[in-house]
């Protein structure tokens, strides 16, 4: 055998350069070659499914077998594939389900190295000297934590107990199960309705005195009345006994406040959730108080997701809870969009950035009512009814890469209450690309190069699934070449089925590629 050292050097117009060295060994007997599609290092997170796709190439020698076998092994990393019988290690694709590979505490990445062996699938071929190898590195990094309020922004009756519940905040690597609490700590803030003064904060912007940032300090555990219960966010709580307190901590992640002395107007509450390893997330909820009695409606998105493709319908359901009334009402939805606040002064914000005694508290972004653009009574775009608190947003109505508040207005005789639910849309679907097959004309067992160049999207990485179409009765069926989409825009395909033998088709075979974003767009 002879080994060749090939070096590729690439230099940019700015004189930046990189080198890649490849060793090529030429054998004096027939043996396959193998490569793993995609980059040699892959960065992933624990909740992601991982597909490693090997591609074996049979020897070009005369009478060499085309029947190849594969075997995957873990070279390094705390993983024993024998502990997971659902992971098949003897096919060209190694599919590792979600939550198998884990990040490492205190480290940026946890590194796993995988090797695939490719051989002629016979006793004579499955020997070390006739086996080809390829290796790939998978780096698992921590996911970003995020805050989840059980109930979003809303209007409440002054004097009612206000419940703020952020226990369902999430670490995607180790999701918080329903009914349990995020593994971390919570820090709460409150700013009163005067916070939005365009010339800066007025005296008393913090809801309960103390530091100007509004941090709620000295949280005391609530005493509870076990003979009385209240409902909020679909959860039953024992009624708190405030004694002489304005607020108290019902449980880790839950704060309750008595609102009898609240001003009429909009309060901004914020919670900062910090995981035990130091990752931080924060989110706001806006509470508007009124002296009139308003119903409590819990809004929920059916099949909740981090981001929603604009190409699918989004369903929202509303459920009344707490003290119910028979007062006549109608429902109407508004659509608010998260946009830059025109009253925000970036120069003043920069000036006060390091002044804890006089912080700049005007919101940089705010939700702006754009119901004039999104007419929720338009049946071609929305499904709503004045008699029910439910809503369906039809496909291709919302804009991509945008955050919305969907506001249910509860219209009563004296006042209009509301409840919000927040959603974010994914970016546009992949576009501007094409599919290439080289060569287009050839025999069934001829190697072909399939590629999908120039596809772009707002959300990356993109995944590609190549396959062919066939007719099944009156339907057309997609037959993918691999079990899972892979983050690689090309593949070498060794074998094809026979094309359509009809005279008009002339043995043509329809090849397709499905290109998708992480959010399914």
C-alpha cells in the first residue's frame, strides 16, 4: 500500500488562510471507501436528534462486491451504545435520539467522537485490513434557559389577589415536568405605572420602595388558609394570608400580591430565572388594574412551541377561571406586535446604564396594536366568534420572525378586560435554491451526485432529505433515501429503482429534496 499526503490551502482576499491535510492510502487489493457527510465537527444541544450519515463507496476493481456493511463505535465520550438498544449501529445512518448526549457541567462543550467502519459484507471482507474508517466529532453545548409565565399579561380587578407563577420556566436540556419547578432561583422586580415617563423615571417608580430598579426584596413565605382556595393559570392554590404584608412568596417561583392599594394603570413585573449552573433568562408580564369587576380568562396555545412556522395554523383556547359572573359579554381579539418604542431614548439609556439609583426604565420595545393590519374578523385569515374566547390563526397570515401578543378583549357593559398570550413566529421557509442530479441519464446502479445548492433561510441550520417519488394507486408517495434529514446539502447515491417504463415517461424517475428549518418551516 502507498499513502499520499494531500494539502489544500485556501486564502481569502483579506489574506486570511486555512489548510486542510488529507491522507490517501492506495491499496493493492479491493476495499471500499467511506466518508461521513457534513462537517467533521458538529455542534448540537441535548434536546436535538442527531443523525450521522455515512456514505460507502465500493471498490472500482473488477468483480468487487457492491454489498457494503457498516458498524458505528464510540471512540471517546461517556456513552455506551449497548445501553440504548433503540440505536441501530449497523446501518449507514447512526440516529441518536434526543436527550442521549448530555452537556458537561462547568464546560462549554462535552465532546463525543464517533467512528464508522465500512466493509464488504462477507466473511472475507469484514477484516481490519479491508475495512475503511471515518470519524466525526459531536460537541454538545448547553441550551439557553427561558422564562415561562403560567398566565401572561392581563387586566385584573383592583383588590383581587395577583398570582405570578414562573415555575414552568424551562431548561431545554432538562425540561421542567408539568407540576414541578424550574431548577434554579428567581428574582422579581416591579415598576409602577409611572415608569413610562419619557423624560425618565419619576420618584416612586419602584412599586414598593427600596432600590430604584424595582427589585422586590425581603420576600417572606406566605401563610396559607387551608380552608380556602383560589384558582389561577389552571392551578389551585390555598388562599394566602398576607397579615400586614403587601406581597409574599407562595413557593419558589410563585409570588402573590394583594392589590387593594394598587394605582389604576399598568404595572410591569419582571422575573429573572437563574439555573443552578448560572444561565440566566428574564421576561416581563404587564398587569393593568381597574376598579371594575373583570372575568379571568386563561389563554393557552394548543401544541405549545418555542416558535411557530407561519405556514401552519395556530390554535388558541380560552378558559374562564375563578369567580364567574353571568354579566353579558362579548369577545374580540386584537393583534399586538413587539416593536421599538418611539419614546425610548438610547442616549439617556446609555447615560444611566451604570446608575443603580436612577435607572432608565422606559421600555426599549413595546407591544403596538396592529389590529388594523390583522383584522381578526376576516374569515379568510382568522376564526373567531364574539361568543367564545377561542381563536384560530390560519396559515400564512402572520409575518415571519416576529413576536406577537394575541389579546382577548372581554367586552362588558362598564369596562373591557383582557388576557394575553405571546407567540413568536419562525423565519421564512427555505428559498432560492435548486436541486441538481449529475448525471441525469444513466443506469440504475450508476453513482449519481445529488445536491441542493443555494438554499437560504432565516433560521439555520437547514436539514435536507433526498428521495424519489413513486405512484401508489392514485397517490404519489415520497421515498426518502435516508431515515432522517441531515444537515448536508449533497449526497452520492449508488443505486436507484427502475424508472417509469411507460412510453411517455421513458424510464424517468422523479427525484426530490425536502429542505427544512429547525422549526419545521
